[in-house]
C-alpha cells in the first residue's frame, strides 16, 4: 500500500514539474514587454515564473484528476 502511495506522489511531482516547464516554454510566445515598466525586470521575471507555476499546476492537476477518475470508473459497475 505504501508503495502505491509513493508511486502516486512521484508521478504527481514529475507531472507538476513537467507541465510547469511546458507552461514556461509556451509563455515565451507572449510579449509581456508591453506591460512591464522600465527598470522592473526582476519583478517581471518573478511574475513570469509564478504565472508559469500556476498554469502548470492547474494543467497537471487536471490530468492527474482525469487519470484518477478513469481508474475509479470500474467501481461504477
């Protein structure tokens, strides 16, 4: 039982990191320079990272939930 919980935790960690990286990569297509004040580069980079984490976590949670729910479907019948 502990092995299964450990596996799910490891999959969740990798999923969150993967989708955060994908979100970070995808956000490079958006030009944020128009919205950033001059001399506020560090704050803009921090905001960029936080937005990537938020999007990546949301997408990862979605896919992990879909995976969990699909494994629970056999209990319906």
